[in-house]
């Protein structure tokens, strides 16, 4: 789908695992963005290529986990968002993770477009029918929290320790089907 900013927002395809790996490693290396991820760059670099192949293949299937990317007119990938279907939390919901926009693409509206596509994908699922999209925001990521609020997400009151630093916390935000 081409948006007004010149990006095509689409799922990663199975044969694009190397580009997916490169984008994820760029996200984890980004000093501004890495607070948003539960995985460290060191952990990700050590992962075998088979894991990246599996991630890309699952995204291409589009059933329980999809990685959407924003492809610029020049073919470069400006950002991504991952959406997972969760059925073990009572009512079915989706969980948005791995939101990242490269520094040179920030301020273009790409992050909003990626999230809108992820939310639309969630609402469009026939099975399971999703009533809620959720995500976690690190306490030090006020910019991301404000961004999610503008998209309609609200704090649920749930918090958890940051998996990388137990002295820090993350808060859950959710968007209900409305």
C-alpha cells in the first residue's frame, strides 16, 4: 500500500531475511531507539541466520506474526513494526513490538503509517477477532508514549520491569476496538 509520503507499507517476504536482519541490527545499534527493545545488539548479532529466515517466513505467511516495513521510493527500508497475535491473555489481542524508524526517515510520518497499518491488520483478522492492540513503552521513552497517545493508545495501569534493567520499568498501553 503506497501512502502519501511515498512509502510502500507491506509485510516482509520470506526471501528478505537478510534485509530484515540488517534493519533489526540497525535498530538495536541506534542509541535513541535501543531503549525500546528487549533484545540487545550483542544478542541479535549472535543469532543464527536460520532464525532470521524463520522470522521473515512467518511474516510472509501473515497469520500470527507480521513484520511490516516502510519501503521508500528508492527501495530502502525506512522502518518497521512487528505485530503478534496473542490468545493466551484471556481475550484475543495483538501486541505491537519492534517499532523502529531509521533516523533519516524520522519526522516523515512513517511511524504513524506503520502503526496504522498494524492496527488495521489487527482489526481485519477474522480469526481470532481482536478487541485490543497493546504495546509496552519504556519509562524513559516519553516521545514514544506521546506518539502512541496521539494514535489513541492509553495507559492500562500495568507495568513491568525492563527485561534488560530491573531498576527501570515499562508501562502497557492499549487501543480498544471502537
